[in-house]
C-alpha cells in the first residue's frame, strides 16, 4: 500500500498541480520560441544589419543557440538546489528569470540606436533565458510525476510537455496576428516588441497559479529520510546530487542524452528552421509559413497527451522508438512537400512531423523521471535533458541554415535529422523499460542496474 505521504492526491488537486506546471512551461516556452521566431524573421536586420541577409540570419541563429549553451548550467544549478530544498521554489525563480529577460528584450535598443552594444545585450538576455529554461523543465515535469497516479504517470506527466507546443502556438499566433495587422515596415520598426512585452502579463498569471501548489510529497518523504540518515550518521552530509548522479546514474544520463537527439533536432528544424527554408527556398510568404506552424502546433498540443496515455499502456520505449523511427523516415517527404510551395502540403509536412515528434516528447517526462532516485532526480533529469540541448537543439537551425547555404538543397538537412534518429533509436533501444517503477523506490544504482520486474530496487532501498 502507498503511504500517506505518497498516496495520489485527489483529482482536483492533481489537476491544479498539472495546471501550475503547464502554465509555467507554456510561458517559459513562449518566451524561448518567441526569440527563435524573431531570430528567423527580423533580428537579422535589427541587430546584424551590415551582414549579407543569409549571413545575418546565421548570426541571428547564433545568438539563438547561445541560449542553449546556458541551459546545462541552469540544469546544474537548479537541479542541485531543487534536489536540496525542493522543486517549487526553483520553479518560481525560473519563471521570474525567464519572464524578466524576455520583457527586457522588448525594451532593447537596436543596432541603429546603440551600435554593437545591441547584439551584445541581446546575447546576455538570451543567456539568462537559457539558464532559466535549463532549470524549468526538470522541475515542472517532476512536480507532476511525483504527485500523480503511477498508473497514469505517462499521461499526467505529458501535460507539462504540452507547454512546448502551447508556447509555440502562443508565440507564433501573436507574431502571425501582428504580421497580418501591420505592415512589414511597422513590424520591423516597433511591432516585434509587443510579443516580448506581453511576457510581463503572462508571468504575473503564471506566478499566481504556481505559488498556489504544494511541494512534491515524494520529495518531502525523501528529504525526511535523508535527515534520518544524516542523524544516524552523526550529522555527515550526503553527497551532492551531481556527484551522486554521476556515480550511480551515469548510464541513465547517457541514455537521456541520446534519447533527446532526434527529438530536439527534429523539433527545431520543423519549427524554427522551417521559417527560413519555406520563405527562401520554397517561395512561401512569412505569413503562410507562420500559419502552417500555428495550426500544426495545435495538433501537436492535442497529440502529446494521447501519446503519453499510450505509453502507460504499451511502455515508454515502444512509443519513443516509434517516434524516432517515424521522424527519420519522414524527413525526405517533409522537404519534398514544402518544395511544392503550396500551403496544404506545407501544413501536412509540419503537422505529421510534429505528431511524430510528440511520440518521443510525450513519454519523455515520465521516462526520465523514472530513471533517477528522488534525491538526485531533478539533477539527473535536467542534466540529461539539457546537456543534450547543446549538441542537438542549439546548433540545429544553425547547421540546417549552413547546409542550405553550402549545398542549396534539403538533402543534407534530411540526412542530418536521420542521423540523429539513428542515435536515438540506439539509446532508447538499449534502455530498460521504466513504466512500472515506483518513484519512491527507484534503485540508487540507476535504472541500468538491477531492478525487479515491478521496478522495485533489488536492495529495497528508498532514496
């Protein structure tokens, strides 16, 4: 039987916890994706006006990639303190940092006003965004995973994952509305600032909801047991979460990094690079490309909980493997459809791509949570997810744009995503299924080590 500390909360409470995680991740991803869309559409002329248009886009995506470079640092810092003092406090801090940086970008002078200082300040604010997002993801998915019903953990934990398409939907929707209502000249002059300034309103709403939820009961129980062990050991401090992760869960970290390769690279090729490719190579207007991403993101949002629920029935690995294989097979048809230059084919290409991406992204939250012990779970899940971002999502639009500039065709870009899919198939293929694991009793030696069929540790130690 579950203890009182670990019993599933009432449905109403669980829905509030899911809502708190979802709205926070939606705001954080809105801020992050807004930058990516602006980088593809206007930042090349606003902050790098002296460069060739395609080179300016490359430089703009380079500042976009800088945000990813800060994500591992955010994962380390937020993971350490999230495993020491709790998930909730760190999630509030990440929301404030991300929202503040995004609001400041909306007030930033451009190159025409302050010269080279403009791209420098833009890069600094992008670093703050990346640092905050590096700590956000792990805490948000753990807050739900550690509160929820273990039988439906894949479904409930997938809801914070919908923050990505919801944020993409919100960011793309606002940009699409603005480009439809005002001229290109007005958008490039002042209209681009409006979506960034709106972030301030969203942060206030997110804080109000996020502050209303309780700390994870699984974490509270683990913290109490850690205090008991500390007292029994005469006050000796436990290893820091990072050291514990690298000692007991290093295989799981490698699995998480490999699992993220296809998921992360494909997502940013489909949603960020597509705005460059469709407008420059396929002759599609900015408005048409934005509308396609907007509609596809809505389908993506609906597909993620469905994939999460399916992972509760079939397991995390089968669903994840299907998504990785599917995204690899879809890449050549994806670009072929876009090359036709019609809105219908563009919409099919992006929608199918995002649905297949959802098959990887949906079970990822529960899958990564179930790999790590409670007192190192925030660190382990965050490190695995965010260190992969540096090699995967960060350079993806940059590499895709460079390949397009060098070869003038989509073939090397498709092969790039296919190679990432192969890496993910290998990583998830060698991993163990985690669907039945009890989060209060995950083995200290990691999911790569000994575990019973029920997911309980061989040595029965709760951590």
